[in-house]
C-alpha cells in the first residue's frame, strides 16, 4: 500500500501534471526546494496565501518563472507552495517519468489525467 501524506485533490494534481509535463525536472525540483527553504517556523510564520504577492517578493530567476507558470497556467488554482501532496501522489503512483531530465506522463499518468476515477490510483 502506498502512503500519501497531505493527500491532494485529484483535480489539483491533474492541473499540475499538465503544467509540468515537458518541463525540466531540475527546474521544478529547484523551485520547490527554494520555496521549502523559505517556509518559516511556528515561531516565525510565513504567509503563503497570495502567490501574486509572494512569488515576486520571495523568488527570482528560474524559480520565479516556474512558480509563476504554475500559478498562471492553473488559472490561479494551484498555489506553488502547496504542491507537495501532488508530488507524493504523482511519485507514489508513477504518473510521470523522467526522459532526458524532462517530465513525461507515463501510461498510468495519461490514464489518470483522462479519467481520475480509473483504477490507476487504486493499484
């Protein structure tokens, strides 16, 4: 059995999948690691509720470009800060593969994107 902490909505995961397919794996992972490093602590909290503000203030270069792409191409429905659950689901069910350092949908990924109620996630 695969354990997925922070279980995301399927619709959010599908949206993220559509955005990252064709993207260099290192670009997405670097952006996410940068954001993770800025997450704050219980004593020094950080507000992540408005990507229109925090992306410009906290990120630069390729990290900013990738976060902006996720935010804008999702029609402002996928906050790049909160993609970790999607990543667990994507990895746990092998929905993408890396081909020459680029994200590609696997056959299971294609099935999930076209029919999230399929048996892909149940396997």
